[in-house]
C-alpha cells in the first residue's frame, strides 16, 4: 500500500460526514443502576497559577477505576462505598503526582492543586542520540511495553457538534471494548452498552453534520496499536524529529520529541509532540494536528458526502492520545479529536462553521474476556453514527454509577436545556 493510501485508509476512521437533513425521533428507554456508590466532583488546578488543568489522569489507588478531567479541569468520579478508605491519584505530565484520601473529599466543589516540576534539558546520553532513533526504539518496544493479552475495557464516549457558537448535537455512550493484543493485527471489538443523544435539526439548517465512526474512531487513534496512522517505516522518511525540553511526572523522566512533516511530501501529514517515558521508551502521550494548508486534499480525506450548493473546508484537525502505566505495562487511557469545518454557501452572504469534539476515556478494565465476547451483528462498525443509535436525554440520572467525563460548562448548560425542553413536551 502506498504511503498516501495508508494515510487515507486510517484517516477514514477519523472522518466527518455531511448529510442531507433527516427527521428526528426522540426515544428514551433505560434503567438506572442500583449499586451503592460515592460520587466526588471538583477541579484540578496548577498550585502556582491557579489555572485549571485539562485532561489530568485521575484514578483510585489499588483499582482500575479511572477518569480524566475535562477541558476546564473539572472531574467527576464514582466509586463503590467499600473503596472509601482508598486514595485518589492525580497525574499530569510536568507535575508531581497528588495523593488524596477519598475520606477527606466532599461530594462537590473539591479543589486539588498540583505542583509543577522543573523543566530540564534531556540527559547528555540522550542528547547525543538522534531523536528519530528514539522514536524508532519506542515502536520496536511496543510488544514489550503494551499488553500482550486481550482485555475488557469499560469506556465513556462523548461527541458534540456546534454550529457556530450553539450546540446542535450531543451524544454520549458507555461502551464495552474488547482490546486486542498490541502484537495482534486483529481490530478492537466495540459494543454499545448504554447511550443517549439529542440533535436539534432546526440549528442544522438544511444540512445534518454527522460524525462517522464513534468509539471505533477513538480506538483507531491508538497509534501504538495502529502505527500506520503515522509511524510506518515508510512514513518515518516523511517526518523530521527533534528533542524539546524534557519534563517529569514525579521522579519519572519524560522525553519530549517534536515532529513535523518534510517539505516535499504531497499529501497532508501531521505535526505535533510525543511524550516518551525515559526508562521504558514507551509512549506516554501524543498531541498532534493535521496540516490543512491544502484545503481540497484535506476535504477529500474527511468528508464522505459533500453537500449540494455549498463547499465544506476543514479548518481544524487536532488529536490527543494518552496512556497510563500499571505494573510495568502501558494502557490506552484517553483520546480526543477536535475537528472544524467551514461551509461556504453558494447563495448565502455568511458562512457556517461547525466544530466537533470526540473523546473517550477508559473508566475500568479487566482481563476476563470470553472466547466470543460480542456477536458479529452487535459490534459497532467503523461507519457507525452514534447519534443514529442512541436514545434520548430525558433522565438526569441516566448514567447511574458509571464513571463519565465531567461535561464542560457549555455542554452541561446544553444538557440542562435539553432536559427542560423534554420536560415541557411531556407536560404538554
């Protein structure tokens, strides 16, 4: 497969689709969970500046219960009552790990401050090496650093679409993921367990802007499982790698590698930053963006169905993947995609901007996997549209004891508005 074909093949799983409008139907059918659990909410901030810290990793000591803070540093975590004597662990690259006794937390309005560690130059032994070589070592040690066995992940997925400044669509789901070995060519298996959605078609005008792929898209962003997205041997020739300042999580040294495309490659490529654990050479995090200078080629990669009487142009394509380490292995923990499209209408004075956010966080994992975990017909496909599969937003206690990503204030406001509208309809 040619390099351009590889890029297109994997970008297919990061697509945005634009469709002609369809009628909407709101259906609600769900049962609340009845397990006894405790819920804690709060915000993670920098102890020096007071700034909120987005996408901090939050876990419960001695368990696999995890979540992440949202883009505004806010978090929610739910635990079984019998775990109340445990500690909460909060981690963030460039900061000291914080341990907090759960018993000392309030149900809400908790503020956890993190202390930054000093930025430092890479060690001399690493400066003398080529940055490309370090990334190649990272890929060569994939089978050592990442799980060699299949496992079951419980994950929370959210996607949102804004038309200009207003939310036009919100979808959320808890999914079962059967993660395949990192040495296996088998794709991860996904089954939707519970989901809800709302789409305001009045705000979408004559178009429906839909996201294709759902949780499957998030899993294809796992570049250590799917290195063909960026790091094939052929693709290495099209990037340049360089050392940036190193950082730490507590005493754990993290090398920071910047990468960008070469100047003579004709297809859109990525640029960004890799955070590599110095001791194991495992990828801790990757943050990168797609080059959108060639609008037409980028549009061909993203748009499945092009709208009539309008031209859609990508204006944003940002990606993030985070891994967490436990007992010497590194696990997929969180991914986020931010996409932006500008629609230029033939006979309209003003353009329309759509912004989509797709994120998924692993909230629990275990090694108990049945021989046939999910029937083929029940598996989510790479072309799934979650907003077509989910139920409504009627129940504010919909998630029960499932851990979810705390919604940003604007999303939380949109959810409350949706619920008020549904309550009003039911009263009528």
